[in-house]
């Protein structure tokens, strides 16, 4: 049962695609106070678990901390952080009373989930203009499925996007990319995509290519494709201010950039230097920007990643002026009076300053709306611009698309990657814990930068992270300029990396099938243990094991120097190890706790009692996979329903896509 309540005048975010009648009265859970903005309070029971919030810090159970939905470009996701790049305002209470709540509010909203008072859930925002959806059902899992059916089908990428992708900030020339392709192909490390970070562009101008580095870009894209490698360029939100740059000039002429109060274009520095921000919340501007992707699709590009779309603002001219004044005063101060901290905070406060977000406006259906009031919708609408354009460009073709910033609703147009993490073991664990929450909010095609974006990755971290990445739909090794080179071939013992990625390709028939079933049935690809074993008191507390699809359970190793880990089995299962010599070991294990050995060069998974999964032979790209010859792993006399399609078009509803497999 779903009930919708409106407070004030909610902004139409288009997160929800189903129509609901408004309910009168108050929601049956919690109390609402509208005296200062909006505030909902609910008294939690001692054992209640709180799920949801998608891309958020800490655990699967969100209880015990404060989370603030406020899309933020913050590369240091330490445990104290309350906001990351996305805002996914859906929570599920599971326990004494079980219900879900979606707060459809496009600006900053705070979830204090038993932090200030252990038993109190407080959800509050400044303005009482929002829609609240309250969902009741049989279980947390059932509520999630109902929510997913309200928000529309999750984005489905082309099948090649289930292959492995190599990325690094710093690849600039045709030769740089060719080297990555060559190393992979020569060393037989599978590869389907190479990502093009900002240096492929001319002076970081969107929809431009540096012609010195790519004399014939179209031919280059086609040569790579002949090797079954897709090139995936980045597109940043800010448009460089430069005379004679067509996109800048057109945007100004048509009034498609965000404006300040005085009607002039808002300016902020990002990678290209000073830029203007396209007004993605304006339908016409969105169509205009979306059509620019044609510049690359016409040259054979089949996928993109959208970045810096919180939007990230390094500084504004006004902020810089204030900082310079502060620096001037600092220089003139006597040494004893100098406030180093004061100057530090002025300089540190230049980037993504909350005040800057109050200084520009959107033109939404002729209405002027201040940016901070709809801040969390910006990245969503950038990706929507692309998604809507792909429908015009080639309606039956799937394009790869994922974004950094997001809001629920964007999940229909693209996936997400989880932004600038670090080469830390704790960030591998964060990646593991975040996946089911992302799925609950509709983001199925997602993943983290494997090995970590900033800082230097050790070989063992990279291998362990990769062994988890085998299972994340988006599987990409990405790292920042200036860090240790993180391509697999830069490390000793390339065969270990080759083997682990090879296992991913062996599992693609199963992983793709489970992904597609999850997308087509508004279901989860990754689930917390509690969703499958709600009655098991131990399973409901486990956060470092995940269920994947309907057949398997994962217990990734995420600590350094470990030779394996402890795992809890809520029922008998078959422990499967993909050994480094290519063999597959299957071992039946009883319900209970066990220590499982997992070497650095192995991939392991558990098959649930009575189930089986298909595997194929490995290949160096998705296009080369032979999915006609499948072997089944798991329990004798079990069955599996396999989904398969051409991976290119959108013939999803064809009953011929399903096939019964038997072990
Ligand atoms: C941002 C992105 C990162 C990218 C960098 C340069 O930090 O999150 O992935 O490499 O910008 O474009």
C-alpha cells in the first residue's frame, strides 16, 4: 500500500513515474511538525533496522548517524562525512513496524537516524514543500520492490558494458590509449572499454577533441572497435567561456546557461578555467545540450560518463576576489596577529561554497528558481539530457551512460559510479556495503573506482578489490593523475589479474541474466542478507556478505594480509572457488560459521541450497564470449532461468529471451 502526502507546494522532480491520489490526514508513522520547515519524528524500537539512502556513507543499516542529502563534490569520504555525490531520500524501517518513506524534496534534507537520540528518527528540511510517500508491505524487501515500481525501470546498459573497463586521469593522446589496448591484448587481460578522461578534449571544452592528439578521431574510434574496445569519453557539466567556441556562444545567445540575479551568466571555475553552467532544469536547454552528444555518437562513440555535475565549483570570481582581499590583509598583518587558520578557511571555503549555490537561478517553464532550492536535481537532469537525446539519436540502441551526481529519477537514464574514493581497504568495504542500498534506490548499473581513485594502490588491495569488482555491474579500474600507475600490467604477476578478470567473463551469462531480471522486474541485483533470511538473527546483522541475484552469496575479502575470512551461512551452500589454474572447486558447506581460505588470485562465491548457475569459457571481450556452451555449477537436479538477448537493442519483453537451464 502506498500513500502520498503533500506539504506546501512540492517541486515536481519527476522521480516518481506512477500517479497517486493524495491522502488526507497524517501518515500513520511518526509525527510531523511544520512550525519551522518540515520535521518528521518517529520513535524507533531498539532492534529496528533502517535501510536505504542509496549513495551514502557507513553501513547497510543506516542507524546511528546523520546523513544529509546535499550533492557534494568531496573526494575525502572519511567516516565523518554526511553528504556524498548523490541524494537518494528513500528509507525503509524494518522491525517492530515495517514501512518505507520517500521524501521527494530537491534540496538539502537531513536524516538523523538515532544519532542525536538513540531511538529517534528525525527527517527535516528547511522548507515544508515536499511530497512524502509512505509504503507499507509484508517486509522490507517487498517495500523496496513497491518503491522500485513507483520510480520506473532502471537504466539498462549495452552488454559490452558488463566487460572490464580501464581508465586513468592522464591518458591524453591516441598513443596513450593504444598502449592500454596493446598491453591488454598482448597480455591477454580481457578489456571492453577504455575511458577517456578530460585530456582527450581541446582545452577541456565539452564536445571537442584535441586534434593534435587525435588527427582522425572517427578512424581511431573505429580501429579500437575492431579490437572490440569501446572508447568512453567524459563530459563535464561546465561549458568553457571562450570566444568562438560554438557551445559557449550558442548557450549565451539562447539564454541556456544559469543566470545570476542581475540576469548575467553565472560563472565558476572548473577544469577548463571559467565556465558557465547549462540550465539542465530547463527543458529546451536540456534538449540543446543533449543533442551535442551527437558530435561524438556520429564518430562512433557508444558510451559516456557525466562528471562534475553536483555541480562542482572550484571557485567563483566573487569568491576569488574575497580570498585575495583576505590574503592581502594577511600579508599586511604583524606576525603575532596573523591568523593562519583564518586565511586557511577562506581559501579552503572557495570550492563548492554553499553561498555560491544561492547565487544563480534556473529558468523552469518560465519560472525563476534559485539553484540551492533544487540543487540535488542538477546531475540528474544533465544525465537526463543525454538519455533523452539517445532516444532521439537511435531509439532502439542502448548507450552506456553513468554519472557522478544523481537523484532518484536519474536511475532511468543512467547508472552511477561512486566518485573519488581512495586506495584504502576501508573504501573497498564501503563499496561492498553501498551496493545494495544503491539498488534499493534504482541504481543497478553502478560500481566504484576499483583499486581506489586517489592515493597509491598496493597490489593486494587491487586484487581483492578486483575480486569484488567481478560482481559489480560497472567494473572499472580508475585512478587519479599523479598516483601510482594502476593498470594491471604495471604490477608484477599480471597472470593473477588476468585470471580474476577472466572469471568475470566466465560469469557474464549469469551476472547479465540476473541484472536484466532485476531491471525488468523492479528487483534487486545486490541484496542484504536480511532480505533473504529475515528470520535469521545473525544473517540480519551481517553487512560484509551480500546476496547477488537469486542464486548466489558473496563473502569478499577486504582486509590486508588475510588468507581468507570468516563467513556465516544461514543455510547449507556450495562454496565455489575459481582456482588460479583455471579449475573450479565446489565444496558443500553446512549452515553455520566457517573460515574460508581465499588466495589473492582466486574468486569465490557461494551457491544457495538447491540452486545452480551457468558459466561459460572466458574471452577477452564480451563480443567474443560464446554463450551457447554453458556449464552449470551448483546443486544436482536444480534449474535456472536464463535471460539472454542481443545486448544491443531493447527487445526486452520477448519471451524468447528466457531459457530453462538444468543441472
Ligand atoms: C573528477 C572525477 C574523476 C576524474 C577527474 C578528472 O575528480 O571524479 O573521476 O578523473 O575529475 O576529470
